[in-house]
């Protein structure tokens, strides 16, 4: 199994990270929307987003005061196949 697939499976091993990835499949979202969708504390969501970023599955950008997250373009098809 490739290193890339192992990283994706690690990300999917947590229910919150799975729900975040599934939600981000619909497009780029600000943190507060991810938090509301997952019904978790913002600190929990931030920690899980950081882990997804570490594994190369999500990217972020700043728009004013907001931070927007999206699935990394190069991992989109891999994530899509697993969801």
C-alpha cells in the first residue's frame, strides 16, 4: 500500500475527521461552518483540521479574518473514492 493511501486511511480512522472531509467534499468552508456541521467544539475541529493538514488532505487560506478550508486538489480524487 502506498504511503499516500496510508495517510488517508489514518485520517478516516477518526469519525470527526471523516465528517470534516465528507463536508468539505461540497466545497471550501470556513471553520465556523465545519464546527456547526460536526457538532463539536471549535478547539476539537481546529485540532482535527490541523491533523488533516499534516496528512496533506486539506489546505487553508485566509480571507480577511476568516480561515477557509478545502480538500487538497491533489488528494480530491483519492478522498472522493473513499467517501
